[in-house]
């Protein structure tokens, strides 16, 4: 049958009139809960370990930011207990080259939270954080024609997934000297999704079929980082992270495993004046290591990825931020690797002598490749408290 791997709920499937009626019957408001179209493939749409301040600078300071979860050595800059949480609301539309698309697809999620502080009387800092490793919420509709009892019957399959793979990080950092700090972290990769398959038949003689299941994910990772302060106005960071194979368990039964990537990243922040910060971060991930695992599971292609982000911050008590980010996406149903571009603007507000911080950002996200394109506006809000 004419089935395309990227036909989420809301996309048009060209079929006979009977099947079109079935599709209309499924056109409910669940599309409002979807995350990216590209979360359908592989292990999902990769998350970003960024606080809102870094996101509004295009993730340009991720490699040196104590408020993000990329470099464990960066938390050495935290001088008192700090708790932070962020939220993102997206408004998206997409089109599929094979035909179909959707408008006004919305979702709200809480992609990152952290708490960090100093171990009293020591040069050691600790942090614990929660982040989305890969988003797995989607609503997928595909159509086909199958043979039943010698007749050709049109079918419509709707696959819904609600959940995510998350990254729980515990990190420590140590100030070796005024110019160098090191850090290490353990990452527990976990999470679950609730998945539902509904099959409708074009012939009313066949009753609809429903199947519900729960998929759990488990894996482990380790990261190490270093921070350099060669001059007062410059900080440089580098990170290495390795994740093992992620295991899938469906309804208590062990399933396949998928190789997770090695990550190598580096970043810097330059402050030529007290009220001006410039940052850039680049990262490479070996997602291509999962290519054979995913090919065995369903013909999805996996690629190594590069991403680079850059941004600036102007001001202190009420900073204004601008950023740009380019990233390759790891999964595609064809040989064309998807990519995304983010254009970001934001602002912050410090209160109580820095004891509370509020960050707001607006992102324009453009994703293309893999037989589809997606456009999104994203609002992000972050709150940090330092009692």
C-alpha cells in the first residue's frame, strides 16, 4: 500500500471515499498534544539540556553554562543553593512531501529542571537535574490495503504515543585552582510511553481493533567536563559523554536495544564589557551507531549529528538576548538527513539582588528534510530561585 513513514495525525492520506470517512472520524483534538513531527522516528526527537537563558542565546553558552546540563564542570561557578525550572509552549505546522499536513498543532512541556549548591567547607559543588532526552509524544495515521478472505480491504491505522525518554543527572564539580575546574556526572536514562494502536476497516463487516501497551526505557550514561579561565573575561569548556544501549520493555516483556551516542562538545563565553556576553557552543553526537539497530526494527536511517549555537546577552539587571542555532537531526525514513534552524530572542529580569531570576524567550524553529518540513513558534519561560 501507499504508506509513508511520516504521516502523523492530521495529515491527508489519499484513499477511496470509505477510508476518507474513517479518517474524518479520527480527526479529534488530540493533535494539540503532539510534540515535533520528527519525534515519530528512531528513539524520538532529541531534547536539549538547556536552561531558558542559554536557549535564548541559541544554546551558545551550553558548553559553559552552570544552568544547563551539558558540562558538569560548569556547576563549579554556583556559589549558593539554586533551583530552576523551565517550560516551553509550541505552536507548529507541518507538511509532508508524500501529501498531507496539519496546522495549529500545539503542546506544552517542562523540558528541564535542576537544583544545585555548594558542599559546605569544600571546593565541591553538586547538582541534580531532570531533562528530556528524547520526545516520544505523537499521533500517527497511516492507510493501506490488505487481503482478507480473498478481498482487498482498506484499513486505517492510528498509532498514538504519549511520553518521553528522560535524563536524570547527578553531577559534582571541583575547583582545582582559580583557572581550572573539573566535573563528572552519572546519567540515568529512563521514562515511559503509553502507546495505543487503533485499526479501522473500510468494510463495516470488520469490527475496529484496539491495542494498548506501555513501553519503558532504561539506560545509563557518564559524562566528564573541564572548565578553563585563561583570562578574566573568557571561559572555555569541553565535555565528553558516553551513553550505553537503551533497553525497551513492552508490557513487562524485554524488547530490543538501541545504541545511544557518544557526545563531544565544547563552548566558550567572552565578556568584553560588564554588560555584554558572547557565547558559542558546538557538539557532535554519534547517532549513526544506532543505524543497524533501527534498520532491523523498521527501516529508519540514523546519522551522526553536528550542532552549533551562538548568541549574545546585553545588559545586567534586565538583559536582552539574541541567538542562532543550526542542528542536524539524527533520524530519517529516507537517505536525506533532516536539519533545523532556530532564530531566538529573549529577555531576563533579576530581582532581590540576584536571588530570583525570570527568563522569557521566543523561538522561530524551521525543520526540513526526511520527506517533510515543519515550522514552529516556541515560547519558553524559566524561573530560578537562589534563597
